[in-house]
C-alpha cells in the first residue's frame, strides 16, 4: 500500500471556460481532497485555486498533471516532506 503525502496544488486559471473541467477533475479525486479555496482575481483576469490533498504521490501527480494539461491553466504542487 502506498503511503499518503500531504500536498497543496496551486492552480492559476486564465481561461474561465475551463472551470467545469477543473471541477470535474477535483470531483473525480474528491476522496483525497482535504479542502479547496478559490479566489477570483479580477484585476488580473485570472482565478486562483488552492487544493489541499492527502493522497499517494502518484495520485497527487496525476491530478496536477491532468489539471495542468488544460489549455489556459497552470498547476504546480508543493508536497510536505514527511
């Protein structure tokens, strides 16, 4: 069994039309998500999403990759060392 890691996935959404795709992915991985926060940053025309997740590294990387593959969306992960 793989050991879970605690991580934060940071997402910047430039194309608001991708929000439905992002939400679908977050729902698909919902069993691992601890919480999420979305901030519309109107001055820059982007949305910022932070997702706290507790899952095996493979799952975290898979979700980050799928989100980051969406056009107009950038995603990066910061994992806890332990």
